[in-house]
C-alpha cells in the first residue's frame, strides 16, 4: 500500500518515516510540508543516505491519486481542514492531531481554535487501538488519540469498565518529556528552562481532559469529571501516568492484576507487570509498548495504577501505524515489533 505523510517536519512525522520506511506492507509514496522541494535529510540529518525523498506541498487531489492512506501529522487547527478536503476522495485518513477527537463545541472550548465541521468529527472513529478495534477496522477516518489520553485510558479501562471504582474518585498525575510539546521553539521548552527542572503546567485546563472523560463516559455511564494534572519532565521522550482510584469493595493487588492480564492478554503492546514490579519510561522508549503496574493500598482502599508509553510512539506515530495495520486487516504489530531502546 502506498502511503503519504503530511506534516513530516514535526517529531510525529519523523517517527512515521522511521516506522514506515521499514514496514513490510506500506511504502512511503510522498512526504509533505509547507517547506517545498527540500530533501528531508536537511530537516533531519539522521536520515541522510537512508531516506532521500523531498518535501512537497500538500495537494489533496494529487496525494489521493497516488496513495491509499494519508497520515496527517500537522498541528491542531490545520488537520481538520485537510481532512475535510480528503474525505470525499478514495483514500483512508489517520489524523494525529486533536481536531477530530471531540465534538466541535467542546473542541473550541478547550483548544481555543475553530473546530472541524461536525459531520467530519462525527464520522471519525477514535483510534484507541486495543479498545476500538472493530470500529477502526471498518473505518476510513481515524482520530488518533492524544499521548496523555492513551497512557491514561489504557491504565484505567479495566477497572472503569468493570464498574469496581468510585467514578468520582479518579485523580490522574501525568508527566511528559519535552518532545510532547512539539518541535517549535518556545521559552518554556528551551534547555535552560527544562534542564534540571520539573514543573506543572495547564493546571485543570489541559486540552486532553475532555478527551479522557469522553472515552471513560463511553465505558461507564456513571462517570464524573476527573482531576487531571500534567507536568513537564526534563527528558526528551516518554510519559508516566500515575492514576489513583477508590475501590468500591475490597480487592487485592493479585486479583486486580488478574483482571488486567485477562483484559489485555490478546494485545501484544500492553505489558502488565508482575506484582510489585513497576514500569519506567526508559523501558518503553522508542517502542509501541504500554507497560502497566498496579498496587492496592489496603489502608485506604485505593488502587494506584502506573502506565508508561513513549509519547511519540504509542502516544502518536506508533499507534497511528497500528491503526493503519488494523484498517487493512494486518496484525497489530506488523512493522512495529521491535524492542525498546535501552539504556
């Protein structure tokens, strides 16, 4: 299958090239950016003599004529408009931005941008691969989940769906590496500001909050608003989410680990850690894995859930390719079955 990538000069676009360049079924037909006629290795020198295509301006009709699927790795506020141009063409679309994940009114409130048309957002399938497999398989338009929501939802899903927690008790403490902010220059993500530093940001107003709440509500109609707090880690890539939930009845860690292991047994990218073993971000770096660890506190009746992903992989490009695999009836891990980088 022929593939095009729009928004190739961002980190998500670069990861798509890294994955797709060695994918056994997908072949990169074209790469696109506002920087026209520039060899991609001049943006990313690590691709020199490996991948020599030049950037082209995105012309939807031309892309749809030559490719079977297009990945939109452009910023929020841009992807929705591009998707609307592709929607009536014979091409599958995977949008890595937030433009199609929420109803227009909610999107405008949280993203402070003009939303995509309602018909488009209603048609898009939320691409949380492990949980929306059947819908993804039948869809031609995927809203790829955000990085924080992916790590948070994969950690919370089994207990939320099982209805064994107080739905008003969820507190999510999330931390991300600096690449989650994208490649654009800003003072807050400069070396001097982030090195040897650790800070909270967007307190009670992060745009991924309604995305998480929306999916939790699909799983459990009794869901209440969550507390979601984000922090910036002085590392390049990786997300660690610690979620705290109140159990409705008494459970042991062993019992809940069995629930998680049963839930994710057939999903190759979810690794539920053994009891008293907890994941760190370095252990999933460069991979499409989500590692999950659990611990019940019998004193308080609360469950602590730790989930880690690489924000550029399972949180963006890796999950996008996983969704493309599903759309074409391939195994989830086709072209993605590589080990994490370590150390």
